C-alpha cells in the first residue's frame, strides 16, 4: 500500500488551499507526519492511509485515486 503523491498534492491544493496544517487537522494526523509524506512519499503508514480513506468516504471521493494497493 502507498500514497499517490501527485493526487494527494492536487487534493491539498484543491480542497485545502495548499495548506498542509489545515489538511493534517482535517485528516486527524500531525502536520509533521503529512509533511514527511509529501517530502519522501514513502512513510505513509496505516494511520495516514486510513485517514485518507476515511476522508474520501466522507467526501464521496474515490480513495483509489489517492491510495494504491500494490
């Protein structure tokens, strides 16, 4: 499992005005965790992935656009 950084960046810009702190608050994770994901793209753990899936479910978005399962 992993995060599609390009899609997550579009989500950040479209829904959160490019504000990582705001996005992290809505997702229920720390800004530091979110920043690490954007910097490396590799450290998206279960908590971050679960938060993105939950956000997508609530906002009627397809989480497969943001999360890849392979």
